[in-house]
C-alpha cells in the first residue's frame, strides 16, 4: 500500500524526510531560509566550536529535519528546519553516561487540571524556543558539520558540541536539570511526588509548573 503524505489545508506536505527531498521542491527557498534561521540560533547560543577530531574519538553524524508549522485553520504558517545529531552512533561511556529525564506523569496532569477547574486557577501553556540548547554538555561530543553549511576551507574540522543538541541521548536530561536549577533559583520547590512538577508559594498565590 502506498504511503500518503500528510498535507496542510493549503496542500503543503507537513514533514519531509531528507534534505534531498527538500531541495527538489518548488518551495526549497523557504526551507533554505528556515535552515539559515536555525544556524543563526546555533551561532547565537554557541552550540559548537570547530576543532580537529581528537585521536581515538568518533564524530556522530548530523542531519536536517523539516516540518511545516500550521495556524489555527490548518494552513501552513511557518517553515521549520531543525538540525539534529544522529545520537544512535554515540558511544556509551564516552559520549554519554546517564540519559534518564523525568517527564510529568499523566495522572499529575489530570489532577492539576481537575484542581484548576475546581479552584478556578488560571491555566497557561507555553513552549521554550530551542529548549534543549539551554542545556550544557558536561563533556565534549564531536559531530560532523551540518550538511550544506560546512565552513569554507575547514571541511576537515568537526563540531565540538558545547550544548545539548536535539538528537543526543542525554539532551533531555541536560534540559531538565537546566530548567530545574533555574526554577529553584526563582524560588520554586520540586514536588516530592512528581520530580517534573515545581511549586511556588501556597494557597491563593501558588504557581505550579508542570
């Protein structure tokens, strides 16, 4: 049975599998602009520096992932390109150790929403742009330069990653502990029941982040 691509309301594919596929499309210029925007974010965050690959170390691969963001009507609103590391090629004990990161339990979400309805709490949802990049790696990981964006005259160099790029096995964990430290510094207290829940204040002035 043939696979049918998912389309936006205005007929644009929601996700593309490969860079080659994106380059063949009539809207390639928009995807390329999204890639440049992503590279700008990495430059601003200092995600990596170019270095020679040390002896006895391997560089993980990198690839582009393409996704079309939709508006409320299901129409294509924003072209998004994300650079991801091919974490499947990471070496245990060399490139990473622990990878576990707590996530909010479903029963916790249901309980908090029920309390919000019962007590009349205000509920807000937000996302952090390039969230994982706020997490700093404890030891360097080496990655091949992004396809189409290899540094001129330095194609023999690799990216020495300083931040938790999407695709790395430990990125979720590094982001969790970065967020945890920031919330504690702001006065939040981690829940003793669900480590992905943080509470500030009490009673009528309580703020819960989950």
